C-alpha cells in the first residue's frame, strides 16, 4: 500500500468517471451509475484525498477493516458499504457500525441470522442479495435459478432487512463473452425484481466495470483502477 499524491488520485478518479460516463451513455442518458471505491488496497490518507476530490462512497471487504476505517475517518461524512462475505460471528459488529449498504447477503440462512440480530438491537439494515451468476465454486451467493424466490422469501420473513436489489461478481475469466453473460444473467434477475422494489444492480469491478454498466449495472465497485 502506498500514499498517492492528490494529482495522481485526481487523474485516476477522472479517468474512472470518464469511463463510467462513456459506458452509461450507451445505455441511456438517464442511466445513473454510482461509484463505490473499494478501499481495502489503500491507505486511509488516500481515502481522505478522494473525499476532497468529491468521492463519497467507500466499501470494505472485511468487517474488522471496515470498523478500523470508519473509526479513523469518523470526521468525514462518508457513505460506507460492506462488500465482502459476512461471517456470522461478525454480524453484531457490522450492525453496530451501521453501514449504508451491506452488498453481500449471500443466502436465506445468513438473512435469517442477520434479521434475528437486527431485531434484538431494534434496528434495520439495507442489503443486496448476492447472486453467483457465473456459477463458480469460489464465489458466494445464491444461484440464478433460486434468486427470485429467495429474494421474496427474505422480503417476507426478514422485516428488519431492507432489500434494495442485487449484487454479483463477473465471471473470473479473460473471456469477455463469458463475463458479459454473467452480467446479463444478473441484470435479467434484477429486472424481474424491480416490481419487488429493487433499485440497485451492483456489478462491475476495476477490470470489467465498463462492460457491467453496458449490461445495466447502476453501481460499480472500483479499487485498483483508482490506486494505480
């Protein structure tokens, strides 16, 4: 991890925003895309600099790191997202941190546990249902076939969870067509869930966010492209 000067971060941020603009216009001039900075690879000082440059939303993969960063940067009005796998023994810690969005709700079992602990603390949490659109063993999430039913089940049985949409990670391959298919699969599910109130389709990381946007993503999670 290294400290980057403001000009370098400005250049990187401008490049990412330009790429997002180029991709979003191909969908529609009304298509709005949110940029969440994945902060795990960087120093807290770089987060402060990005804040000065206008970036507001940041995500962490681990609860412990999220906690450390939130405490360290407490003076800044940042929007924090939990984007990594949530272990059950970390649920209470996450709830107490009150992130804006928990993007990696990977199944009904976790949802039930989370809902129970949210109820005990008399609070709620906004979440996205994670879909394993590429069907890869190494990834968390529900299968595309069960996504719709599980989404509805969570809505019905977990009142403390506010489901806002879906999240997925593009297929882990160099084959652009395969990555595109995994995004299109998630987008298709997202569209079917819009009548259930879904408004967020979180797809795309540093290597594939432009493709994800062209496939309909309205939230991208970018780290290494900003901190190069």
